[in-house]
C-alpha cells in the first residue's frame, strides 16, 4: 500500500503543495477521519493524506479548534489531487 501511495502522491505533502504552493516531501500519512472514530476507514484511499511532520502536528491542533472544517479542507485537497475536486 505504501508504494502505491508513494507513487500516487509523487512523495509530496499535499497540504504544502496546495496551501503554501511548495513542493515538500511527505513524512507521514494522516487519517482524515481518525481510526478511533471509524476503524473501517483506516485504509480507505481517500481518507489518507500525505503530510510533513510539522503539518501533521498543525492539523491535529486545527482538529482541536474545528475538526469538521479541517476534515472538509483535507478531503478537498485529496479530491483535487485525484481529479474529482475543484
């Protein structure tokens, strides 16, 4: 699965790419819908987004303030990359 995801996302942090207009290699895959909330989504292709460690920490802080809004934003980034979003 990791090799497939590496290839699919070209090794990029999607948040850095779309939000900061920077090409930065990812460090981790973040579960948009956390595993503790929906175990069945843990390997769903569009529930995973590649991020740098620093962006990953930022996202978790954003979840504390407004998880639903942050999740929608991340889902839109994944959708855009995969050709079915804005």
